[in-house]
C-alpha cells in the first residue's frame, strides 16, 4: 500500500509500480483513497475511480489541485528504475511525480491559508467522453468549485498557461473496387489518400501569441486504414487526423478549418475538446505565477485546464515532469524536480 511518509522520489516509484493504464486505475485509486482516509484533517469522497480529499477550515478561498491517475499504455517501461538523478518508468513524468507531490503536501499541510480540494481522477489520457473529471462535473460538481485550479501536468516546474484545443476526425477517401489483376477498372482509394497525406505534410501551422504565451498549432495524420483483401483494389480509405488548435479558436472554427484544408474530402469529426485561454491577469492566477517565479509559457497540449475554464475558474498547469518526455518509451522524471515542486506548492498553500 501507498506510504505517505516516503520521500518524494520513493513515493513516485511506488505509484509508478502500480500499473494504471486508462481504464485500469481501480487499484491505484483504492490505495490513494485508503492512504488519504488515514489523514485526520482531510474529508475523503469517491466517485468511480476519482478520489477527492479536502480541507474545510472556513478559509475565504478554495484551491483545487488536480491530477490524473492514469497513464498511456506500458511500453516495456515497468517496473520503475533509478539511474542517478533520474527515475524511469511509465507515468513518471505524466504524471505520477505530480501525484506524489499532491499526496505528500495533502498529508503534511493541515492548516493551509486557503482551503484545498485535492482531486485524483481517472481516464484523462483517452477520449473526452471517458474523462473522469467530466464525470465528476456531472456527478459531484461541488468538487470543482474553486477560486483557482492547479493541474499537476508535466511542465518542468514552470507555469504553463491555458491549453490548446484538440480535434480528431476521419477523412474519408472513396474510390471504386476492382480485381487487382484488372486494376485499371477500379479507382484505388488508398492511392487517392496520397493527396490528403501530401496536404498534411505541407501544412503550415499557425503560431499564436496570447498573453505573451506562444501556442503552436499542428494538423497531423495519426492513423490510416484501408483495404479489402490481397487481390482487391480498395474503394475506401480513412485517414484519422488530429488538429491541435490555439485557444483563440473554438471547436466549430477548428472543424471548419480542417474541412476547408481537406476539401473536397469528407471530414467526419469523432472527438473534440476546447482549448483554454491563459487568463494570467486573474488575481488568483497572478498570485500563483508570482509564487512559482519565472515567465509562464503556453501549454502545448490539451489538459483539463479547459474544463475549469468552461466553469469560469482560472486554472494553470504546474508539475515536476518534463512534457517532452510524456508518453515516450524512455519516460523519466528528474528527481530533484519532485522536491522542488513540492517546496513551491507547499509554500504557496502555506503562505
């Protein structure tokens, strides 16, 4: 079971060694819940595989500190292993080092200057419909009420502001089926998909500066499917594209852009989540930025900052992991960053 008295690096390793690929977080959620229920100054509740622990001290403000328990699929990178100042393993950077920081501060800080809701949730790394925070918003919306939300996403201990929106869609390419021995009688849909791939390869992505933070867009093919059998010219091919768009565009504008770029091919949206503007001028966000120090940068990716933004709650990303290592086979976290993140978060909450 999780031992909250362990130092940050050892606690991170113990969390990493409990596999929690999206949809398989129950064991880790059980251990987090059990450990937090032993902390006398916290009230603990659960919804599915999401666990909330909160202080109720009557403070004038409340901060939500949130982190997801799930990881992407394991890539021969478990169990964890230490090499010098690096801890390797699936989820070390994204984001079990951040979860370890949350657990240690939650257990050790019994009189914060703000009331705090510590929120650990499931299914962040998959489609929006399964996201545990979305389920919490429906089932227990009071868990999300706050003056500021801090998402412990990997940021290398910098404030990363806002987030990009994300859109996935199928680009449908059609042709005419024929026997491959008489291919001239058909129209090969896979060959026709080359036009789609060429446009994507030559796509010039926007760079958008908002509140001093530069968001870099991207439109990429992430899957291609087609074919009937080994002797048939295919009449259908689909290319799955993923568009990461700056938060100055909404979901409708993002879809319209993809449709325009890939016309006349049919574009069928399959999943979409809005971005979030930085909102760094909000007093609560500005105070947190000042506590962390340094210049904020844009979050180049989608995070649940967007869910809080939709509720009118300013939110920032801040965690010890390196975003460039997230989801990689060689994923690791710099161990000194775990301690530094804990020091900053504890200092901010303790005043």
